[in-house]
């Protein structure tokens, strides 16, 4: 199983510099190994809400993006339900202060770790580095740009 965080799948719906590279990378992977969590769905909705608040998307465009996202997830990814063990491990990960983790990223790492994911893919450098510090196989899968964080980060 290969787990993907929100920053990795958002460019499949919202146009970003990484959109083509993300889509190309996913095409190289076995489709039956792709997974996200219900937390990813919540984060994507939060991303859309933020874009509407900041004027980056209209409400109608956000609703359309959300519908495309839900269709894509339903057709292409297994959706994992976080459980108590995931929240407990995320909490333990957050106790490793040197990682600089945020709650949502700790939950992504915990879900991947608890399910023995072959990899957790993210475009968030801090999450990737924290994963490495915590022994969770994390990476970008694609070359990252040198500028600021992607959507969802």
C-alpha cells in the first residue's frame, strides 16, 4: 500500500506547478496500491474553504473541485478510516518535538505507519523529513520545486 497526503493529491484537481509530474508519477504505480485516508478528504475540503475565503476560488468552483476530488478518490484510491491506534500514534509522534510536526501531518504519518505502507507520498518537505526521523518511509516521488509549500501543506 502507498499512502498519499493531501498535498500530493490536491494538484490532481487544482492546477499547480507539480500537477503534471504528480499525475505522471501516479501512472507508474500499481492502481491497487493507492490509498488515502478520510483525513485527506477533510483536509482537501479545508483547502477549498480556505481558497474561497481568500478569493482564490469561487464557491461554485470549489464545489466543482470537491465533486471531482470525491469522484477521483472513489475511483482510484482505497480510503482508510483512521482509528484510535492512529490517533494515539499521531499523538506520540507530536511528542517528538524535534520533528516540527503539525497534527494533520502526524496523523498522515501514523496512518501510514500503522498500516505498514510501503511509502507515504507528500509534497511537504517538513512532513517528509519528519517521516524519515520517525522511521516512516516518506518521500515526494517527484522532484520538488525550490519555492514555498504546495496547497494543503
